[in-house]
C-alpha cells in the first residue's frame, strides 16, 4: 500500500470521543499535497493513525449544512 501523506491545516473540532482514546474530528487537511479540504474521520491520539472518513469541498460542506438545517433534529 502506498504511503499517504497528509497535513492538517486547521483542527476545527471534535465531534465525539471513544473509550479507546480515538476522536471523531472535523479538520481541514491536505492529502498528498493536494488542495486542502474539510475532512471528517476518526483519529488516534496524536494523529498517528486514522480511520475511514470523508472529505468535502467548501461547496459540498455548504450543501451538507443546508440539508442538516432542513432536518427536524
């Protein structure tokens, strides 16, 4: 498996914590030197390991925000 390079540009916030110390976080990350995007995924302490997640452009995040605002939560 190829090495995945990432740079966390901004840590926006933590959505939840697990009993094993991992956190679900929303960050702005550049993957393999590409344009930074919003990223939602689980991280081990000190960001040494990561779980599966999703990346969103500004436009996609705005669309998601609009969808969530329309929901009756």
